[in-house]
C-alpha cells in the first residue's frame, strides 16, 4: 500500500482555523508547492512538485471545522466516506480530535492533538505556532506519525516526520 493516503491527510490538515481566507501560494523546502483557492463550499488545495500536479484536495468548511471531502489524483477523484474532520473549528492547547473514513478501498483513521504553543524558526521567518501531533493508521496495518507546526492565519510552516524536517520558505497571498 503506498503511503500516499498519509500524505493526503497530513498536508490537508493544516487548513482549519489556521488558513488564510483569501488563499495563497506556499513553497516548502522539499520542493512541494501548494496553491490554496477559496470555493463556495470551502477550499481546493493543489499540490505540485517539479512542475507536475500531484493532487488536489477538496475541503468543506462547516461550523464544526474543516472536512476533507476527497482527493483528485492522476488516476481520478476519490472521496472520503464519510468526509474526514481534519481540524475542529477551534484549536487550543490540549484539543484532541479524530475520525475514520473509507478511502481508496480501505478504512483510514486520524487522531490528532495540540501538544503545545511555541516559537519556530523557518526560512520564511520566525513564528509562534501550535505544535500538533498527528497519527494515521489503516486497517491494513499502515501507520504514520507527524508533528506539524501550524500558525493561525497562515497554515503549516514546518513539519517533522521521523528524521525529516520540511519547512516553509515562501508564502504569497492570492491576488484578488
């Protein structure tokens, strides 16, 4: 089983209360580019690398939080049944949430917890960020653990996965 399900969930996680409402463009140290575009139901988040579109997440904003509806991949569009809560409407220290959904023929589960509020320095600058620990599991035994650094009004500025560290080096709001 490819680890793409974990990447799909992880990168979309950064959007609930911490996203910029006007959308924006993000460039990360691993070469990933993201473009967040507002829509009538929430957002579309497109990921690309080396000029190639990898996927596009469809997100719905609700009073409860931000939900991942599905993911457009080169092979087609795949929905989450039911949509998966990525973030509650309000982040605060100690907040915990989780859920499960069917995706690509298997059940995937997400559990997350806000572990702290701390300063983090990345190429894009120095920020105060929520440190969120996120775990993903699948019914086929796959697991993934990440630590995200989320800045209110901006999004993910860095994440740690195992020994790997990826950081934001540029953000640009979308033109109106």
